[in-house]
């Protein structure tokens, strides 16, 4: 089983003899779907991966390889056909507040303003209005939207909507962030800004992040580990350690030959996957 090590600054269990429990553990997970033509489709095959507390892990692979399906299994939105997925040693049986999803589709409530969207989860958890509002205002400021509390989703740009979605997810303090191509629909400049914002938030809170992307550059910039998957049925082809200093600044990394080599090497792995698809 592939184990992603602890982030710097995240403490292991105090006992020298006790093996730390992984934050996320995926043990021999496979996923079969029935298509509309009543045919079986194997989306994932025998996936095993262990991610410890505070790690930032990205998943890369060709379209249709099961990246999002794996994320949905960890989120509890899909139950695996075989194997088991766990969070902190407990089998996942459905969605829970310990896991916060952020998807490419912003999924904001159009009838609620920015403050109302961010407050929603806290109010659902029974937090009193005054406290929920105070927490939400702090998060809105943290994601750079102070002054936009009364704006509605239709009045916001794509990047601003995604900032609201991130703030809304962070509001209920999940231990794990599950991010499915959250910046995929944004222009290059906005995407870069939100990558920087996400790293700043992550450095502050040290949450465990499982991040699905099609961008090799994005994966290397953000991650401690990059999991490269094969074509469907998705299997783990290789796990690449990203040994680059933190905090990371894109302008510095672009001049770093180690960063450039990671990007080139992972691009080659993806090319090999695509070549396998053309010549199975």
C-alpha cells in the first residue's frame, strides 16, 4: 500500500510503537457501474492508497480513468463495489461534515447572497446566527471577498463564486478537503490566483487535501504527492513525491530546475498512459 507521509509540522502519534492511523485509507477499492445499455463498466480496479494527516495529494490521469469516482467514494457519495475506504480508521458509509467537497460547479444557492451561502452550513449545524455570521465574515475576508457579502451569485465572476464555495466548505471545519477540478473552468490568471489562495489557506490550517486535476503544472505546484492513474479501468500507475520547499511561490518555482523536471517527468508518465490507450 502506498503511504503518503505526514506534512511538516503535523505531529505523529506520541507512542513510538503505535502506527499512526491514516486520515484517508483506500484499501483495494474497485468500482463497477451499470451503463444505460445494461452493460457493466469497471471504472476503478484494486486501488490502494493511504494518506496521512495534513498531506496535499493530487490525482492525475486521462479522462474517464475514475479520478472523480475515487473522490466521490472518499466523500461517501458513491459506495465501492469492492474494497473499503476509511477516514481516521472508520469505514465511510456516506457523506459527513469531516469531509468538505469543492467541485468545479460552484453549486451556490442563487437566492442567497455571499454571506447567506457561507453561513448556510453553520446554521444547519445549529450554530447561533450571530456566531455563524461572525465566522462567515472572517472566512469571506480570508478568501478576499470582504465587501461582497451582500452580492448574489449572478453578480459574481467565476473566480469569486469559487472563493465563496471554498469559504462555505471551510465554514464547517472539515478535516479533509475533497476538490474535484475546482479551478478547471476558470481563466488562467484567475486559476493562478486561486491556487495561491488555496496554498495560503492550506498552510494556515494544514487540512488533508485530495485534489483532482488534469493539469500537471497545477498538481506539481500544489502537492506533496501526485498520484498518476492509468486509463480505464483506473489503477495507480505511479506515485511521485514532490520534494519542493514550502511555502511555494510560482515565480520562484518557474526558475527551479527541480520543479521543471517534476513537470516533464509527470508529463511523460501521462504520455505513456495515453500511448497505452492508443496501443493497448
